[in-house]
C-alpha cells in the first residue's frame, strides 16, 4: 500500500508577484468594502495618532484635527485674570458650550432654592425639578448634595472676586484706593448677606474658614492700604478690617442685633476712614 502523499506546501508567498498581477495591499482600503462609521461630533476620538484624514480628505473620511489656537495675550498690568467656574473658553466646542450652559442652569436653579428655603432644605430632586432635568443629570454633574453646595459657593465666590479684582470702578481698578476700600466693604457685605446660608455652612469646616478666598481678600485689602499710604503693619490692619466683614459676625448683627445693611455699610466706611487717617 502506497504511503499517503503529504499535503502540498504553499509557496506562493516565497515567490515574487507575477508582473501585472499586484497583490492586495493590506494598508490600502478596499473600495468595495464600506468604511467605518463617521464618529459623532461629541464622541471622543479613539483612533491611534496619525490615522486621521488630512485636510481636504474624502467625504467619508474622519474629520481633520482642529489647529491649536494661539495663546491668549497677557492681561493688562495690575489686572488678575479670572475665569469663572462656568465660563467656557472662546474656542469651546458645541458640546463643551452645552455642558457649560447646563451647569449654569443647574446652579441658577439651586441658587433660587437656597435663597427661598435655605441650603439645609435644598435637595438634589428639587434642583432637578426646578431646572427641568432628570435627577441623574444633577448627580452626574455634582456627585452629591455636598458637591452641589460647594459648586454653588465656588460660583458665587468667583463672581464676587472678579468684581473687585477686574470689575469697573470704584470697586475695580481705576478709582482712588480709599474709594475702592469703601466699595469693597459694601460689595462684601452684600455678598455675605445674599449667600449667608452657604457661607455659614462652609465655615463649619475650620480649614475652609481661612482658606484661599479669605487670603485673596487679605492680599487685596493690604495692597489698597499700602496704596493709600497707610503706615504701620498693613497686613495686620487688613486683618482688623476683615474682622468687621466676618460671616458669622455680620449674620449675628443682622439677626440678633437688628442692624440694617445701611448701618453696617456706614460703619464700614467710618472704620476705613479712621484706619487710613490714623495710619
């Protein structure tokens, strides 16, 4: 009995291609095979670097990468650039702009509820209903109720800082230092009154009581005292002035002492005049 023949070995790959019959190039797309679906404008690009189509590619190709925008110019001297928490960059994509608008709408709804009922009575469900979105949207955006309250406080604090660091005079740059100090006290008292519930809740944390926001106020008041020619230790004088603008003290004077906003504002302006004149 004859032994079975071994199977024929494939040797085509060992020989050069026959002229005129090119083999298929694995790196060249097959025109008869449909290409990958075009990604949505908001979906992340998971392709390896360098695989995107160049500018002017075919209609079915993936969109080209946008050019990197040039750096922003330096701010004017004496100005501190601040970007609010919900502020979109100038070159923001449509998806980013939508996210910013949705976040701002949630914060505005939460602020209304806090002003009407106090922060201790505001729930994630109530914020979702007031903003006209699902409760899951609020949780995805802020994590939990504590995250929502911190985001709301951060949004208010950034807007308040922007007003006295880069806003119009007399609160912002361009006015004499004493006028800016007077306007700073008025703006701070208003900030403390409007956001009293949030600020008092945050001050239960001792680390937050003397955190960065208060440091910004201290540096600002110290600089204005120095510009006004006040002598002595400007930092300690600034601490003494800021003690008048303490959140708990202002709330106590208004609620227990029955003092009006106008009386507190007049007291601040008198204190500023005495400190600058005595120094």
